[in-house]
C-alpha cells in the first residue's frame, strides 16, 4: 500500500482553476528609492513629548515609524493609501479608538 502525501498531488493550474492558499504568489511592492529620502517629520502636537509618529517621503511611498524605535519596523504606504487615511482621520472616523486613551 502506497501512502500519498496530499501536497504531492497538486493539481495543475489552468486559467479556470482556483489556486489554493498554499500556491498563492507572494505580493510584492516595487518602489523607487531616492538616494536622499526626505527628513522624518511629526505633528506639532507631539513636539516635546514621546508621543511621536513620524513620516517621510521615500521615492514613491510614504514611510511611517514610531520615533521611540527609530531602527524598528516601519510601514510603507502609497500616496493614495495615506490620503484615504488622512481624510478619514480628518473626519473623525478613528476617534473612537483613542477616546479613552488621551
């Protein structure tokens, strides 16, 4: 009796076949990196305190980081992504997340 491992029987993927989660391609984001990205900036309200979120432009993306961890992980956003967030924040759509924290 031969036992077959389920992954050894992977189907071929034609144009109509649905790719299973284990065969999904990894997403990639191509960006242009400037030789000299813009300096990190933060909101005036955070000056003089440790409550700092900093942003800068780096090629075709906007980078965001926690200033308390400058070498830690950061996030990258397209201009459209950050524009949608800033619009929602300006309209108070996220205020409920911090109402009891500030």
